[in-house]
């Protein structure tokens, strides 16, 4: 029972693809692919598998080998963007007079704009949305601290 | 030879042009560069080493990202290259200020110790003198 025979029998599978990202509605195709063709020499991919019937190991392998996975910059660059929010949290008790107003404005504005754009791209990128929403929150909090400190500084001078 | 209007039209309709998020996202990121430039003349005590260090790594990663992404995003690349330069400069300014602060503290600590040592000697002398006098 070769892969070609399998392909012939399941030629009406909705996508016609037999790679890891296909969504073959035929459960028999999925079952056969998982057990019969997983290590097939003619098809290095895992056959017609969907996230519903993949094992944890297969999911991890799929993630590891993904074109936007942890072996690529497409993963690490957006992941590191969390560092900006973490740096703001580390600075949460930094004295308010030492906060840089332009920098926090830039961080908050970037967070807001990118949160919006990550919902407008195809596909919607919830990871990017989360990062930027958090950036906007932490930046906004630092801005609030800085501006309230500045205003508190100004009022005694105004009355004096 | 493409005319100016043809080039403008090409830019307007480009896959990383002003009709797409591939353009306006990087424009938002130029805010970091402008903020860094605004902070360049201020006293180094206003520089946050946490944020500036993170920005340096962040811009390196995103320069690589802008190069590898399809379509290749030169605007994002330029933005993060300049941000990297600005943040590295700010970090070096902060580091220079911070080490001079530490030196000052060490000197002040040394002065305090010297002053305390002098006082202890004086006390000893004063204690010794009355006993001599007595």
C-alpha cells in the first residue's frame, strides 16, 4: 500500500494536499497517513494530518520546523519585543523625574498603532497584538506617572 | 529613465507602500528614533539602561527581520539601523555617566572614612590629653 495508492483513493480530499497543513476532512485519510505514511521515504512530511489528530510530539515537530518557527528571525524578533514591556516593568519604580517623556510617548504610540495594525493584516496576528497592547499599557502607565509628576511640580511654582 | 511621477506612482502602489501596514508600522517605529534624538542633549541621568539596552538588541533583531521578511522592507531596516545607532550612543553616554557617579561615590566614601579616621584620632588624643593633664 503505497502513498500513490493512498492519494488515488483520497483524491477527493478537499485540499488535494498531503502535507502537514492540509485539512483533509476524510478521517480515514488522516488515520492512514498518521500510521502508515509517517516515515514514508517518498514523503518526508507527516502526511495528511490536522491539528485535531496530531500527537504532542508531531505538533512540537511541526512548530520547530515551521517557516516562522524558533529557527527563524520571524519568531525571535516579535518575541523579543516583549523585552520593551519587561524593561518598562523593571523601571516601574524608577523615580518619576528620571523618566524620559519622548521615549515613553514613542513606546505608547507604537504600541497603540501596532495593536491596531496587527488586527488588520491577514492573517490576524494575536501574538503581535498581545505584545503591542502590553507595550501600550506599560508605556501609558509610565507616561501617566511622568505627566502627573510634572504637573505636581508646576503647581507650587504657579502659586508661588 | 522613469519620470518622477512614474516613480511616485510606483511607490504609491508598492507592496510596502503607504496603502499598506508594511509602511505605517515602520513609520510608527521611527518614533523611537525621534525620541532618542530628542534625548541626546539631556543629562544622562534621564537615560534608562534597561530600556536602552533592550532597544539595542531589539533593533538588531528587527534589522534582520526587515531583511528576511517578504516583501523585503527597506524602510523598517533603515528605521532600526538608525535606532540602533542612537540607542548605542545613549547607552555609551549613560555608561560614562554611571561609572563617573560610581567613582564619585567611592571618593566620597573614602573621604568619609578619612574624616572618620581623623575624628577617631582626635577623640583618642583628647582622651589621652586630660589623662596626661590629670
